[in-house]
C-alpha cells in the first residue's frame, strides 16, 4: 500500500515538473471547450442530435492530439470507431427512452476503449476476456488517477511563457478561491437582506443565458480534467498497461477451491435440474404445443414461474463463472462435463421461457417489459451456447460473448421498441385479434409509435376507438389537453431544440400538424 502511494506521488511529481509542448497546451485549452459543450449539447435523459455533434467534436479533438503524439489509428481502433459511429446514429434516428440512455453509457465506454486501442494500451492485441481488465484500468488508473493533468499542463504552459509565472499563480489562486467565494457569498446573502438585495440586482442585470453558460463551463471543468487525464495518460502510457502474466497470476491466486468440491457442487445442482425436468415435462413443454395446462389462462401460464426461471438462468451463469474462477483445476474432464450438463439444462430453461413469452405476446400483445425480457433471454441462450461449445472445443469465448452482447444491444437500440409495440398491437387490433390499447399505455410510448397509431386511426371504423387514438396522438380536442408524452417534451423542445432533435420526433410532429379530429 505504501509503495503504491509513493508511486502515485512520484508520478504526480513527474507530471508537475516536466515540460509540456505547445500541442499539450492547445489540447488542454480545447478540452475546456469540450467540457462546456458536453453540458450544452448532451441531454442525459433525451439525447438527440446534440449528442451526435458532441461525439464528433470530442473524437476529432482526441484523434488529432493522439496523432500528434504518434498514436495513429489502426485496424482495431477503426473498427471501434465504426461501432461508435453506428451507435451514435441512434440518437439522430430514434426517439426511444431507455434504449438511448443505455446507448449514451455505451458510447462513453466505447470512447474509453477506442482511446486504449489507438494508443495500444491493451493487454492483448485482440478482443478477448482481458477487455474487461483493459476497461477498468483505462477508466480508473488512467482517467481518474491523472485528473490533475489538465491543470498541470495549463499552469506549466503559462509559466513557460515570458512573465507567465505571476499569471499562473494568479490563475491558480482564483481557481482555488472560486468555491470559497461561492460558499461565502451564499452565507452572506442569507445573513444580510441588504446584501441579498444587491446580489439579486446583479443577477437580474445579467442575462439568464449568461449565468447558464457560466455554470456549464464550471461543470465542464471536471469533464475536461477526466478527458485530459485519460487521453494524455494513454499517450504517455502512464500508468503502464498491466502485464498479461500479472493478471493471470492474480486470477490464479483466486483459485482456492479444490476441483473435487466444485464438481460435486455442480453435480448436486445438475441432479436437481434433472429431477425438475422429469417431474415437470408435460407442464413445461406445453408452450411448444400451443396448449394450456388445465385450469390455467394464457396469462397465468406465461407468468407462472417465468421470472423465477429467468432468475435461475442468471444464477446458473454466476455459478459457472464462479466455478471457472475459483476452481484449482479448470481443465478437468469431470468439471467440463458438469458445466456442459448445467449449460444444457439452462439452454432448455431459456428456450421454454422464450416459448412461453411468445405465447403470452400472441395472446396479450407487446409491451416494453416483454421485449426487454425476451432480448435478455436470447442473450442468455447465446451465452450458455458459447459456454457449451467452449467445453467441447476451447476457443476465444470472451470475444464471442462480447460480440453476442453487442448484437443483442444493437438489436434493442435499432429495433425501434416503441414502434414495434405499436405496429404489432395496432395490427392485431385491426385484424380483430386484440382489443385496442388503453390511452395511457399509448401515451407512454415515444414518438416512434406515432406513425403506427396514425395508421390505425385512419383505418379503424370504430368512432370511440378513433377518438382514443386521436387523443393519444395529438391530445383531447374537447379539453385541448395534450398527451402526457407531448407535455413532457414541450419544455425540453423549447429549451433544448437541436439538443434533443431526432427524425422520429420530427415525423411525429408532422403527423400532429396534419391529423384531423374525428367526426362526431
């Protein structure tokens, strides 16, 4: 522990004492602007076109700086950059909620990994299970450990100029005193009405937009510091990339459980599953025959035990991971057989769960939860199939799992979830197989659902249903009350505009302008 602290202290000392180039100074200054743009363009809850522009800006700045430092794009980094371009296009096209929020987190992680690939700061020169270690090291050991780097660069570059020492000291003093001045001002405002009146006058005299921009700049400083620490640290290879042998050694020290104990534990679990399948064969496989057990509705059959089986599948994945991680012997024949059996049982459970969900959807329509759960079960099926094949013939399973996760994730993001819900449910409604969705459920959907609701509105012959569809699309014509979805969007659209713009939103607004109220 003490050696680690000394090493970090020495690293900070070297970063402070070294001379920085003009490119470093320009890069640090540009990152301050990038930090400001993060808050100006990126909406955490409704990312849109602004996020696309910000991603392009930060990638361009990072690419030029890394290229100047001799870190040029390679095949692996270009592939990662292509994945980022594909991912960021989602913000411009779709209006979904949860998918875009998850995609924003994915873009951040992909950017961190792209920097690692460009600067060749990965343990292996291929996509493997070590990618998780690379991400952890890059995120924390580089990005967070090098946080003061931006301040070091700016202050040192200022001091290197003629007469710059006094300027650097003044800037440092201001930076240190800003939070103190802020706290003291708040306390004085609360303590004295006259001073409060003076500050209120100053605040009214200054444009609200100016105050917002100042606040964005202040909030952007930590963002700039993190980006500078990440990119500069990667270009400098500080701290160094962990050695593969060191990572393997750390993993080996975790293998403390005898192989016999692991195998016997897995054998007991497999025995329980064997008995379970033998006792429940007729009930479990009813979904494949499109038949219901006696005295059960479709809803009861689909729900009964569904989420429990999902949890069991997830637990099995954790058990296999723990067995491979903790077992003293990972290549034994008995252990491989036990893992194969457990994988086969879990694959059977996931197939049964997916079949029950399909039966449930056919009877009651689509919802977000049903789609999310189905995609998760497909991913689990792929993971256990990879595990099963890996026991038969060893291969790069880590890479296969990452690719399966990417396929499922992009399938979710590009699948237009809300649009598919409306398309399927409205299609079933027009065919007379399902009742019309209630108004609240339709209003919860994003603008991706509006074209399909509009199509149903045009085709339905039921006046009451047409009125409900019109209200869900454009609002109540009697009370002039807009849909809940639109009411939530209006403040964001007025304040953020381009920041949250996307094509589905634009198309939905066009439909709202064209749609005519139903004839009484």
